């Protein structure tokens, strides 16, 4: 049963990042996000749309998500219609799902983690390191995160900036710390084979999304022939896509993005991985504290056996720059929120400071 939806506010927020974040696909200087605040018959709830400003990552954008919500998803949601006949718009749909569920759980006093059946009270923290101008800069960044206590460091790579990056990172952190790579789908199969041959001795946790998101056959070829685990991220757009990738043995590890799959979807992909004996990790999208709370609740599920992308607020926004009370690194871990619903909400003056546009949408009979 879904609670009746009375009113929705879409808030566009822009939070300064402490440092630019560069991947093979895009550079981010400011966190540009869309928050969804719902008022349902249960009360108020929040969700965060994690689609980036530009479509290089997975085709979705924050502007497109806003329009999908305003023009297609919300009119259906207001009358209690199913949303399945709107194709795509995964990030928009996930934000709305989160907000409605948050309102329901707040009303009943249940935390999202408890509702999911996620028993962990804290999760190991991992951090993604963007592409840097040179290896000295990379070494400094990696060393700082290792010193801060992060348990896993994932380096963004692209063709031509990969093996040297990973060797420098490994030399900096030593053999014990978990190290991973993320190519964001930028390698051809031939280049990917060369990459895996060259990094075989580095002891990587995994290489995430070496080839394009729809390149299932290419990833299956890699899994069959390389030693380092292959992780899929952008490919995993739905529970069906996850089942397909697993059935075709296209990955050794699945990165589960709650911002793309939604909370129910993320749990279903998690369950599929557990059933198939495939390792999973919880992947991040530079979320503000709202999205980060959902990410941590999902990451507390037992099938996330590998350390993923759950980072402290400070890594992105500085210690006082998040929308919510900050998530703080404690001995390399982050606490899973245990308050009702997401367990966090925006701090009013921060929300006012970072909001650049807002629109209120109500049911039109
Ligand atoms: Mg990734």
C-alpha cells in the first residue's frame, strides 16, 4: 500500500566541493543535486536524485530528472497510478521512492536500515580518487585518505592514465589496503585485456566497468580470461540487468547504486548477488547527506561483502559543508543512521544557503 501523495517540492541545490572530482567521463566542481521533499498522508519525507548535470555517466541528467518528475512521474504518483509505464528516469524514480518511504518510516519510527533488515551498525568506509594532473598529486591524495583511515581506495582511470596511477597508489598505501580501479566504461576489449595483463600483480580488489555499459559479451570474455575481479556498475541499471549479467558470467563483483536502482531495486540486486554467490559492494554518487543516509542503510545489508564507496561528508563538502549533520569517519568506518526513516534531514540554514531553485507541485484534480 502506498501513502497518498499530497505535495512535492523539488529543490535544486549546489554545494561547493572541497576539490574537483574528475573521472574519465566528466569533471565535477560543484555538487549539483535535486532533492525531493514529499508530503504524504504519513508526513514529510526526503529523497535525493543522484543524476549528474551532464549525460556522460549513464545518460541521465539532473535537469531531465526534474522534468521526468514534474511532467510524468508525479502526475501519476498523485493519483496513485503505477509508475512502470514511464521508461528510464531511474534516478528521478529512486528519489521519489526514497522520499515516500522516508515519510512512512518516520511516521512509524523505523529506521531505513531496520526496515531493510540490515543489521550492521557501521560500514567500512571507502573513497574514490579522481583523475589527477600528475602522479605526485595522486600520491598526496591517496596518502591523505590512507592516513584518514579509509579501508578501500578506488582510483579513477582512463586509457593512458591507468597502470602508472595504480602502481603509484599501491606503492603509496602498501600491500594491505584495498585498492580498486574504475574505468567508467572507457576501454575497448583489446585495451581492457592489455590493462588487466599490466595490473595483474598489483593486487586490486576489482576493476570497475572496464568496457561500455551494454558490453556484456566483452565483460564475460574478460571474466573468463583475467585474474583480477571484474566489477560492473553502469551496466547494472535494474534487477533484470543484474540477473542477466550474472547469468552470462559478465562480472565477479556487482556495484549496487541505490541512486539508480532505488531502495527496493538495490535490495533485489543485493539478494540476487547473495543467491548467486557473487560479491557486491555499495557504490556512491557523491551524494549529499540525504542520499548518503540511504546509501549507508543499504550498505549495511549483509551481502555487501566488499568495501564500497561510502565516504565521510568531509571528503566532498568539508566538515561543515554538507546539507545534513556530517557523516564522520570513525576508525575507518561510518555509522549507519538509526533514527526513523533516513535518520537525517537537511539543516534549514544550509538548505537555504545551497538551494538555487525550488518548485512546489501539488495534485491537480
Ligand atoms: Mg563506478
